[in-house]
């Protein structure tokens, strides 16, 4: 199936699906985000999708300002996933919008992932592609259309989505277009499930609560990132203080990655000018160097500031962002000598980008190997 046909079917699913739950939108957005890490292997672990779904629902389990309660995500009955995430938040006593890396371990975290994973396998995964024949993925466990749902049978399955040929590449290339559309679809569904909210505030403000990049939250890591950058803008090198902003190096619209390795402190001018464009090769080199040089410091910041960080995931997302898709895309960079911005097609830097990212992946693989080896006695 070509990319146009796949996009048309996805849009049909969004427009025509019943507005009884936000689970399908959460699953589809999780697939678009996580497929970046599995491009080429054709298999997507449901466990990875469960973690992303938890991340997406996490800020939505805060009490909504105008109602004082957690938003409804299903029309009738209990939203099992939301209830489980809300309970986990309650155990931590957390009011944070971002789910810190430090909380992603231990028996309670594993129990949460298992609960969410099995609910995804029972409900939205089998139903997402209806009324079409499977065109995104297949799976190898039974579900209620073929007999009673069985957790035992699911646990003995591969617990993988088997992606159809070309789906991963197509979803990555369409990601910057699909992600905002899915977010608006989710927002519209949630607003209809929470009519008091829709009447109280505009849909745009409601979407900001559900998915907005919280400036107050980002400020928690701003000072620490600026210290690593010696007080200057990551892109233009100008000294910044009050007008500092935190920028997603690979734009959030392309990646959904809030990890610390993907965040830099920038001046307002550069941040506003770059927007949703990928930075040029020179900036990528600086990012990869910073993340390697200050690896331990970034770990400390993630722990102290309670911020998410998954270095291998962020590195995989960077690689896919640059090396997948059209080479006609423009890259943005700040020309420090000329003191102005420059835009140039990715094609001219393709070989340099491949070498940069290959070297970074090799170093990361070597570091993982060394960490896994037992210490000498």
C-alpha cells in the first residue's frame, strides 16, 4: 500500500470512529511515536506502546482546573488505563506533568505497564483498523471476536505487532502531519466526553492542558541545561538569561520526544526562527557531543529535576529524523560568522549526517556493552 492510500485509511479511521473512548487515539499516537525506534525490524513490542500510552495519559490524570476532577476518557464504565495511571500517580504523590525517569522502575511500575499492555491487547489493538482489513499490522493472539479474551493466551503470544511492509517508513514520513491531527482528534473526543470542560474553556486551551509543552515544567531543567552550555544559546552562541527558552532539538511535532537528550536552552530569537525545522549538521554535531561529554551530568539533572531521560531512545529518534524520508527537506542552522540564519537541503549534508550518527550509535553500543560486563574482582 502506498503512503497516500495508507494516509487516507488513517484519516477515515479518525473521522468515522465512534466517540466512546480516547483509547484508539492514544494507541495510534503511540504507534506513530514508537515506530521510530523499530524501523527496519517490522515488529513493534506492545510493552513499548504501553509505556508511551502511560506517558501520554500522565498529564491528563492531573485534576482539570475548572472542574477539580480527572477527565473522563470513556463514555461508559471505567477507563481502566486512566484509572491505573491515576492510581500510580497517587502512590507517588506526584503533581508533575512529565513522568520522570526515576519513577520508571520497581514492581509498581512493572504492574502498571502490564495492566496497560494487556488492556491495549484486549481492546484498541484488535479494533483500531476496523472496518478495513488489517493494513497497519497483524497480531498473533486471540480476542473476543474469535472467542473469549484470554490474558493467559496473550502472555504466551509474541506480544508484538507485526507491521506490514512499508508501514514503519510511511508513518515516520507522515509523522509531522499525523501527530497534530491525532492530537486534535483526541482533544475533540475528550471534549465531548467532558462537556462541562468544553463549555468552561476554549478547545485550544483544553488541548494545551492535554498535550501542551508546559513552559513552567520546562523551566525546571532550563537553568541546568544553560549551565552545561556555559550560559549561551545552543544555536547562535549569544549570552542568554531572562529570554532563555527550552527547545526540542528534534521538534516535538516530528518526534514526541521530551527526553533530556533532545532538549537545549536557546534564545527566543533562535527558538522562534527554527520552529519545526530540523537543525543543520553542525548543530547535530554539537548536540551529540554535548550528550556524550555531559552524559553523567544529564543523568544527574534527570534525577534531581525529576525529568524523563532515555538516551538510546532519543538517539534512535534523531537517527530516524535525519536519515528517513526525503533529502529535499530543508535544514536550519545559525551562521555565526554571518550572524544570520541559513536554510539548505538535507541532501548536501547527507553523507556527513550518516557519519555523525553512525559514530554516535557505535559509541552508544560500546557503552552499553561495557556497562553489561561484570566488574573485575
